[in-house]
C-alpha cells in the first residue's frame, strides 16, 4: 500500500449527539469491535501456520539480504498473510449483519489495524496481542474523505448518520485546521465524568498552527526519571517533572484495594482458599457499587493524564523558546521503567521527549539523540579532560572543585556534542561565559528540592497532629484522656 508522504496533523472536534444517534454509534462501534476481533483471530491463525512451516525455518537461517527478504515475501503470499489478503477477508465478513453498520472503507482500515497488531508481534515489538472486550473498542476511521466516514460542511457524515461538530471559529487553532485539506476522519469514544462522549478527529495535510515562534538555536537536555535540566547559551534551568501535578496515587491505591474487596465479595466461587484466583475460565459478576468505584477510579486517572499532558506541553514550549534544536542522550525508557517504575509511570518522561521531537520538527528544528557509550557526559570532567565514574546517588559533580549539579552539567556538555562525539575545545570555551549561569541553576534546583522536603515534612507533621486529635477524641477513659492531651500539648509546643 502506498502511503502519503505529506505532513499531517490532527484537529479534534467534539460532536453534538442526541439519543438515537448515540444508540446508532454504539451499535456501529460494537460491529467494528467484532469485525476487528474476527480479523485479528484469522491473522493470528495464518501467522501460526506460516511459522510452523518448514520453509519458514529455512528462510530464517538465510543471511540477511535480498534473497532472504524475497523468501519471506513468497511465504506471506503462499499463506495469504498480507494486508490486502486481510482486506478480502474483511469483505467476506461484511456479508453478514456487520455489513449493515460498517462500510467497506472502514472495514479495510480495521483490517489494516489488526494486521499491524500481528506484525508488531512478529517483529518482537509486543509479547502478545489482545482481543477487544466489550466497550474496549474506542475508535473507528475511514481511508479517505470521499466515502465512508467523512467531514463536510462542518458535519461528520457516515452513511445515513449526520453529526454536527462543535466549532469555535474564534479559536485560531480550529480556524487554521479547517483551512487545510482533510485526508481522512476518525471517530473517538471517551468516557468523561461517567458519561460517553464522542469526538471527531480530522487528519489534515500540512503543519499545525504555531502559537509560538521558536528561535533557531541549540538546547542541551538531560532527562532523568523525575527531573529535567535544559541549558542554552542564554538560560539554564533544573526542574522537577510535572511539579504542579497533584499526586493522587494514594487515592488510586485505596480505590484499587476497594475494587479488589468488592470483586472478591461478589465472586467467592472464583477464588481458592489461599485467596488466589482459580485457573481456567471464570464467570465474574459486577455489582453496581463495583461499577461505581471503577468509574470513579477511571475518572481520577483520566484527569491525571490530561493534566500531565498539559504540563508536558507547557514545559516543551518553554524549552523550545530557547532553541528549536534539542540535543540529548539516547536513553532506554524501558530501563527507566524497570528501575524507577512509580516515578516514570507518574511523570512519563518518554511522552515529553516525543512531544519535544514533534514540536521541534514542526518548527523547522530537530531532536538530536546521541549514544551514551560514546559521550559518557555524566562521567566527563572538562577541567582535567578525564572520565570519572560516579554512583547515581551522587547528584553533584565535585571533581576538580567544580561543585555543579550533575544534570545541569550533563545538559551543558550536550550542547557541545557534534557527530556523536564531545567537542572538548568548545566545552572549555563556553564554560568561561556560562559558568555563573550554570551555578545559579544548580543552586535554584537545590533550593527547590529543600522546599519540597520541607513541604513533605510539614504535611507529615499535619497528619501526625490530626492523628493525635483523633486519638484524644477516641479515648473514653479519663486517665487515658489526660495522657493523650499531654501528648497533644507537647506536640504543639
């Protein structure tokens, strides 16, 4: 399949949907889910037959080259395991009741989606492919804007269904997007505050609206699991990822434990005596309270993700205001997840990197990532020109009396990386003019850490005070009341 090489961006518009239209959309999304599962199952079956063949094992042992690629192509053709073959299979499935709800273009795009999932499994990008359960299929899309799902006259048209889009013409982002050519449309289903809402995503040709003008300059970046340092020739900052983001992990854990208790109470037949789940297929019953708790948990996680995305966008814009060419080390974010899973899951540094890359390219810049094996920025000292290993717990570069925060220093060195190697003369030259700025950034980062520790200690003190108050009020014996009151007075002093 030939793919378009032009640049694309997405404009999302909320839809006005009445009750009959909502019912029709739910039916079509359910038809799309069953179509996807059927195609996915058939793709997995064909792939399994292909991998079990003798010809496949012979092709695997061939050296990489044109002959090996040709052998795999013939295998895919022999076992009918190509994208167009799944398109034909989708056409056969549409001869059932599904054809009344899903048009041919949408069915072909669903087949492409299932094929991409199985291909990801074959290439090692995923360990398993999951079928979509009920209410888990949240998007359908077309191939073009001429047939199937299409946008016309500020409406989404899909067969006999006409959905009005909510358009704010005073918004410059929306106004810019509506002037571009629509490649194809996508319908999205989301649950907001316990209610299903529908949105239209227009995939448009061109580049998105540029709110800011980013200068053509370089920025050095050092990313950690919870902090980020960015240094340019005019500014240097060390800050915590998503500092304003309210951490609701305690509330999330509490709701997760509540869900587990409710599920065990509703389904005692599915658990062994030791509390483990019985093997095999189990039938689960969800109470209304369980569903209510689950919706509450989903809403908290949705709001947290939306706030994090907003904070990432703000940080990316502030970094790009220093320069549209970002230089940083190429990191393994899977390693980040293994070592700092909670922090990475809460702050999502890889998501920020992808956002920076996209915004930099749209602004005419680039994201330049270089391997750590060649540069070893965290170990280098420009004063003596040697490498010194430091443990991760050592957050300050103290060698040769520099005493500068480690992440800030690495971001400064990243500015001088050229062709995957550190340009030592430029480091020594730039240090003379940037030393004061880098030390100021190191001190500000240290002060923010101290303020964070004080805030946590004050919060813990407040919690301890509240516990003592509850302890005083809970005591019934007068003698115990006196002892608890004395403890409370000592605490306040």
